[in-house]
C-alpha cells in the first residue's frame, strides 16, 4: 500500500493535484451549508424548490462525470 502511494506521488504534478482537490473540497464543505440560507432568504426559494435544486444538481454531477468517463474510455472527444 505504501509503495503504491509513493509511486503515485512520483507522477509529475500529482502532489499539486491532490492539494488543489483538498482545497476545493474544503471550500465546498465550508460554503454548502450557507447555500440553503442564501437561496431561501435572498432568492425567496421555498424549501421544496431548494431540495429539487440540490437533487438536480447532484444528479447532473453524476451524469456529467459518467459521460466524461465514457468519453475518456472510448477516446471519442
């Protein structure tokens, strides 16, 4: 396990990628709880509409990631 991790970090730019992904994840986890307050209070969304917005946003993320994976595997971009 440790040798695999060492091999990964030998790839040029991999450490920077890990750092960037970590910072993006921290930023999203800090700001997402306030998104519901912002949308319901400032935009006037109902709780149900916000729930639908979050569900559609999550499902579209799964769909887009699956599409990117399919295109990368078939090299048809």
